[in-house]
C-alpha cells in the first residue's frame, strides 16, 4: 500500500480526534497492515500512525525507541545543507562538513557554517548536530550544538542564529540528544532523547537563560 493510499484511508475516518488508537486503526482498515509493519517495517508503521494523527511521543512508545523508527531528518541522519529557501539578500544556508558519529551508533556531529547571501560564510561551531530548523520567515535558525561536560560526557545546547541581528545566541539549558521539529511563535518545538525516554521540548527562546551571545558579522 502506498503512502497516498494510507493517508486516503486515514482521512476517510470521521471523528478521528475523539477515538482511541485502536479505534483509529480499526475504523481506517489499517489494523492488519500496521500489525505486520510494526514487526517488519517500522518506517511504514510510523507512517500509518502519523496518518492517523498520533502524536510523536505516542508513536515512539508504540513502535519502540529505535533509530530506524525515527522520522527523517533526525540526529542520526540529516542533510549536509539546510537552506531558508530565500533567493534575495536575506538568503541563508547552513552547511555541514566532517560529519561523524560522536560514538559508535551515536548521533552525528560536525563543523557547521552559515552561508549568507551566497557569499559570506560564518563558522557556527565545529561540533554541530542536527537537524537544524528555520523560522517561517527564514531569518532565524535553531541548531543543536554539542559540548563536553567537566567529567567528559557530551550534551547539547540550543544555538539560535538570527540573520537580522547577526548574532548567535547559545542557551544555558542542557539536553541529551535534540530532535528539533519546528517553531511555534517563540517556542522551539521538538524532542529530547528520541530513542531513550523521549521528552517533548517546548523551548521559549525569548525567556530561557542565555549562556552567551556572539556577533557573526
């Protein structure tokens, strides 16, 4: 069954918002396909649950916390280039290089530069993770940045690049492994530790304590 067919079945269900998970699977006729996919094709299982409007935390709990079940892009697999899609003087592209796992089977880290207006390139960090996410107007981008603790462990902070202010703001709050998804007003929305005790992140970048603000001019 194609992705389009799955969504067609899911969209045909009336009153899906008031149903339990099993009721959604049953009413859509996707129960049998889901049971098979859960065992043999976790990506397909995820697609079915997304079509039936399960939230991300519920999806991970149902199909298991594993890398192959994660939505793309994620901390283990994301593109080398991430553009804001603007083609004038406000264009910006985040470019990664030297991406490597921080440990065997662990998320990726690498050098990250912001290319502005197809000319100026600014080093963000030599230890950036992903995926990074742009605001809708393409003037801010949130990036997971890897750092080492005093005892040698690794953690992430959120970095926020602002093209209008020409600044990089690094925040104090620490995370294990970020999986950033979107901006919602002043909130950076995503998940922390997506394959082990996942927690939803709603990070208010206007009010969170700041570690440092760096000019990128």
